[in-house]
């Protein structure tokens, strides 16, 4: 029994890891784009981005997941995601990407605006282009500033992947819960928690290492 539960949880962990990695791959660059949009001097763009961020941050991720997965089928009378596991995984990644990109955009914007204006002006005096100023002056200091809040959001993402079960995405929590429902036993749920703790523990060690490596900016 223990072996079968372990193998099933490892399979569920694979799906959880896919959601986690794909969300980061798409949400980090999208979050940076949204941050630039929010800081744009062109009012329609900055206003639109700020409204989008306000809506996404002000509503539950579970609700967004339900709307994104079931909405198109109800509106278009056609399920664009399909009924298979791949479609459910895709819908989950889309919902998570939009949600976390909005949160990341706020963190990125705070990190960029936290860099003293005088340093950018000094770069201009030295004849640096805008791209050079951003990558060699602003970006390096922004990374140091955003690592602590980003680490919190990324660790939260690990736990939020459990919300994918609401659309029957066979991730880690769904797997542990299925054993409790089928066999009326609770220990697989506690065993499931071990997998989450191990995942979060590895990330915590990684982020602590990154913060130490960036300590030369002090």
C-alpha cells in the first residue's frame, strides 16, 4: 500500500512541478512587461495595466481558474481546452500565469522604482544608452531588491498548485485526497504534506543561497 501511494504521489508531484515551472517560465517575463506597462507615460496603457492588476489581485485564484477553464465552453459552446489531462493542465498554467504575472509586476515595479534616480542620471552623463542603463545599472540592483518578496510569492505558488484540483487536474493534493476518498484513510494526506515540505525546503535553501550571492550589492 505504501509503495502504491508513493508512486501515485510521485506522479502527482510531476504534474505539480510542471505547473510550477511553466508558470514561472511564462509569468516572470510577462510580469516584467506588465511592470513597464504600469510605469508607461502613455496613460491608456498604464491605466489598462493597473486595472488588470487590480482585478486579478482582488479576486481569488480559484475563481479565475474556474472562469478560464469553464468560461470559453459556456460562451463559445466549445471547450477550447479539451476534456483530457493535457487541456486541464494548459488551462491551469494559463490561469496561474496571468495571476502570478500581476503579482510579480508589482514587485518588479517596486524594485525598479526603488533604484535611485541619480544613478540612472549618472549613467546618462557617462554616455550610456537607455538599454545599457537598464541592464547594467537598474536591473542588477532591482534583482537584489526583489529576491525576498519574489521568494515568498514563488513558495506560495508551490502551495497554490493544489487549487488545480478544482478542475480535476491530477496534481499532488488531488492524488492524496483520492486515496482518502477511496480507502477512507488519512495518512496519505500527511504523506502528501511531506512532499510539499520537501519542495518548499529545497526552494528555501536555493533562495537563501541566491540572497547570499547578491550580498555584494550592500
